[in-house]
C-alpha cells in the first residue's frame, strides 16, 4: 500500500463518523471502541478501507451532525509525547489523572502516543491510562514520528491505526458546529526542496475552506515554530492557514505559547515520556515551561476559546483567551495571564525583572539593574495591552523596522490616541531599537515588558 493511500478524502455524498461524543454510533465490534470509518449509502452501512482514493474534496470526516444548534460549551484536553506506560508509567499516569479530573468531552493528542517505535506491544501498553477514553470514542489521536516507527513506511504506523481505528489525517466535527478539529499528518508530509506543499495540503485546505464551525483548530506533531530542543520546522509551515484560530503541536517535550503573525501556537509535548530543555526563545514566544509534566485544557464556547496550561497536581501555569472580531470574524488574543513566569524570565530573574511606576500620563519601565528606563502610555497599561504591545515590539525590533513604519502598523487598540501617546510610543520603540543595535538585547527587553504586567512583577500601585 502506497503512502498516498493514507490520506483519505471524501466527496459530498459521503458522511463519515465514529461512535462516542463526537458523532453517531457504529457497531461496537468494528475496531477498538467501534471506531472504524463508515458511510451511509442507499441506507446501507459500508466500511471504508484504507486504500480509498484521495481527492481534493477534503479530509475524512468524524462526527458531522446536521440540523442541530452548536453546543454551548466543550472541554477538550490536549496531551502530547506521552506514551511510555509499556515501560514506565509514573509521569504519564500523573498527567492522565490531571486530565481525567477535568472530565473532558474529548481528549486530543499532539502525537508520539507510543514510544519508542510504535510497536503493537508498545501501543497497547502505552494507552492503558486512556483505554477507557479510546473505548468510549472520546479520544482523537495525532500520529508523530515515533508512532510511525521513526520512518515513512506505512507498515510502521499500522499498529497505531489498528488500535485507534483512525486514519492519519482527518477533520473531527465537535459540538454540532462549535469546533472543527483538523488533524494533520506532519511526519511524512512536508514541503519539498522546491517549497511545494505535500499531497495532503490540498485536502486539508479544502476541508478548512468548507468548514462552517464557529472555531477552527489544527493539530499536528511538528511545530513550524518552537523554542524547544528540535526548534523550528519550516517545512511544516504548509499547515498554517489564515482561517485557523489555534494550532496545537508536540514533538518538543515542553510546553510553550507562541503568538506570531496573527496566529496562536500551542506546544504540548510534556505528557509523560520525558522533558527536554527550552533554549533561546523564538520570536513571538509569550510563555513556556520545561520543568514539569502537564496538559493543556481548551474550554470552547460560541463567544470565546480559552487555553490553559496546567502542571501535574493541578496548578495553572499560563492561560489565554481568544475572541472573534465582530467585523472580520478573525480570532484575536483578548486575555493573557501567566501565574508562573516563563522559563527565559526565570533564568534571568536576577537582572531582568521589569519595574513599572506611574508618572503623569505614562508608566516608566525599568529593566532590572541595567538602569535603562523607557516610557509606556498609561492607557495601554490600564487596558492590559502590554502583552500585545510587547509581541509587536519584539518582532519589529528584531527586524529593525523604522519607528514610523512600526507605528503605522499598530492595530486599533494600540494606535496612538493623541500626539502625546504618539511621541511616547515613538520614544519607546526608538530606545529599544538603539539597544538592539548596540547589542543590549532590545528585543528581549520588549518581551519582558509584556510579562511585567501579566505577572504583576513589582508594579507600583
């Protein structure tokens, strides 16, 4: 069987579904938990084989329900790089206990569900903490390189396909139109050397374009951007589409939130196998942790999508909320809070804490013991816009964008409200730009500025 047969598509006359909370039931003897693919045709149930021909019509579908109003609330647990119970289960079980305490409607993985090589014995043993979820039909796996046996050979993935009864790429319709989850295969599907997208990209884009869900989330294994051990994966950038509200990945064994070019990226690779250190933060990294195991919880309503990073034991580390612009329909970062500082801030805490104190129409911000002070319009602090401001400052400073060009690109909530704010923002940006040019890390300064208010570090009353 060729690799192309792994990416199934369906035409408009075919409805695919599985049993459990995400769709209608099929007979329970069809694969694990009754989760093999099926369709209705002329009233008959027909099982689809893995060698179904691919087309541009879209990815295989799970759980489409017509004629029902979207659910009012959906809780999704996200785990990644977790499967090691065939050998040692302590950390994986602790994460599973955390996840089950939420009573989620569905559990989504970000890949590497079975270590080390996705063998049949490993797959069965590694899923023990989640076996009931798989059986109940509330488990949606993404497949990573270890699930493939660390090679692009369809035979390597076969044990996982047989256990989960799911194809490598699909779209899951959750909550009656509340959320569509696009599960993409990134181990073997990547841009070629000429920059051409892989075979799966067309079906994926078609499914996204056809989606009428209120929220759209893509889940894969290899992140295009990451501050972790394996770093950026630019040959997986084909997964980034403008209509996607949130991206979920694993691969690096850490937790991270990256906001870049209007997109929100979550890395959840801390599900139980082992932890690996985060390095130099990439542009747009708002938060990350490499010290504890944990999971991510999505709480989805028609009005907003909240993302929360939890450590084992239940402590909240970081969270953010997305809402939709009523005019453009695009998701934007509406709220952000970090009870735990990001790894790069903790590493530099002795010299890099930001102090804010009010003076007239501005706050003065001082970076640690450096003595450098920059002004920030008081309105932006009061309206909690520092995180967004710092993200835009960091990327522009790193790129060396001229001050006026940066000011012209500011979104409405950050745009100067008067001449005084314009002068303050111009002064702030120019100082950071000068620091960057002289090797004083103006971009790091900008990033820390956003964290100053989020973590309420030394902020004067």
